[in-house]
C-alpha cells in the first residue's frame, strides 16, 4: 500500500520536499477490521493549518505520519459485521490507496443514482455542510437578507450561494478570483451579482454590487474581504467567519480589520465556527440537500486530479485557486 506522509513542516507555501511517499506492507485483517480501496481523497484548505505545529481546532499532523483527511472508497476485505465487500464507505484516514482499520473508523454510505462517490466529500459532505451550518446556525440567515459570500466558486462557497437563496435570501453576491469563475457564479450558481477580487479593491467592487449594503457575510477569505464587508454591513449585520485562506500561507502575522469599531456603531455580530462542532445538524442538512439535489435545485462542480502521486500538487493547486467547486484526488 502507498501512503503520503508529512516529512517536514512548511514555512509559507508547502513544496514537494515537505512530503514523502511511503510503501507500507499491510498486515492480515484482525477481527473487527476492514480494508478499503480508496476511490477519492479530499484535499482541503484546513490541511495547511495542520501542517504547522500550532494549536488549532484540528491537531497538527505528526511528522512521518500519513496525511489524514476525508476519503471515500469501497470495502475489499471485511472481518466486521455490517461491512460487506463492495460497500461504499466514508472515512478520515486520508492520503493512501488502501485504508485498513477498525470498522468503527468507517461509515457506510449509499450509492446514489447519478452521483459519484466523491459527492460525499463535497456537496453531500463536509464542505456543503459547512455552508449550511454557517448560514443557518452561525449567521442566522433571515428571509430578505442580502448575503455576500467570498471564495464563492469553491466547494463551500458554491454551495453557500445556492443554499442562501433556497433559505430565503433576497440578494446573493459573490467574489472569486477569475473572470471565468465570476461568470459561473451568476450563470450557474444563481448569484445575483459577482466580481473578481483581483480586478480592484474589494471595498469598491462590493459597494457597486451591494449599493444598499449587506446583512450577512460568509467569510472564506479573511483579510481585505473581511474589512470590506465590515464597511458594507447594514445595522444588525451578521458575519459567519468560516475561513481565512488569504493568510494560510503567509509568513507574516495577519493584519486585522482596521474598522472593527463598525461592530459597535452598527450593532454587528461576527461569529467564527468549525463545522465539526455542529454535527447534530447533519441530519437536517442531509434531508434538505438530498431533496434539493433530487429536485434539481442545487448544482455542483468538482475538479478532479488523477492519481495519489498528484495529491500534493492537487492540494497546492487548490490553495492557488485552480479548482471550481470541490477539489478531489481520484485514485
Ligand atoms: P475552496 O474550494 O474554496 O478552495 C479554495 C479557494 O480559495 C481557491 O479555489 C481560491 O479561489 C480561493 N483563494 C485562494 N487564495 C485566495 C486569496 N488570497 N484570496 C481569496 N481567495 C483565495 O475550498 P473550501 O471550499 O474547501 O474552503 C473554503 C474556505 O472555508 C477555506 O477558508 C476553508 O479553510 C474554510 N473551511 C472552514 C470550515 C469550518 O469548519 N470553519 C470547513 C471547511 C472549509 P479563487 O480562484 O476565487 O481565488
């Protein structure tokens, strides 16, 4: 079996030399274990934080250990009740071709007509669930809200724009990093207005897109985007702080928004969250999302990179914006 390990901790942008490819001999299955041939592996921005040796919501990756994270595959051998050869399973054992462990580390999922198994990493999985929780539980989305979403063409963002609309937003605005992505936002994901943050200052572009202000900001990016949103908020505005990808590879301490006092004068609420703490909402998400997909009310994209040997490159491409929708590695 082949695994990808973290070999050393990156400073700034990771490089190939921070990772190693390791061949491992798997022992025979013990009672209660299963072996899974992985089909798709998730690469996610939060993994960058886990490469650092700092305190965060997820423990740092150990050096010379496998890069763990979401993956889906099929059971190829089983010594556990309830797991049969061929069953599709979701797990967190990460960047390897074969995963072997106690059955409790795997969850059997359903093969859904028309959907690839990778959907369990994206539109039916962690990223779309993050969008759902951020809007409903964290931002307290209300009917008639004007909502601004950054990172809008990514896995979380493309789901968030559509969920906001389905949950009653009046106007949905998105930002992304290319003209092609901006077109997708309005033409495919149902955003009312969108802009390319690389075309000019976010503050001015956001004002043009939302001349009457915003009520909700779903922040995937941090930095300049958050500062612009703080200026665009209407009184009582609410921000769900989901991520800050603009600073993940930075080697300098990030500069905080310089206009935090708007929180006082406009009665704003900013709340950060990590989706793992909201698991009790997963059934509600699955019920809504399955229905929306069946009714054709939600569309989604995946960017698929072929081959475990390209996992590191796929991760770096994700951090640079090569993806539209969920980035996955196909084995
Ligand atoms: P995405 O699919 O959105 O991929 C990352 C995207 O970030 C890229 O495609 C790129 O798009 C954009 N990006 C990269 N650098 C910058 C920059 N400097 N400024 C603005 N945009 C940039 O990833 P996810 O959907 O998986 O994650 C989105 C965010 O949500 C991340 O911040 C992530 O950490 C966070 N997250 C938080 C969770 C939580 O529980 N709080 C759970 C899951 C994700 P572009 O071309 O537009 O620049």
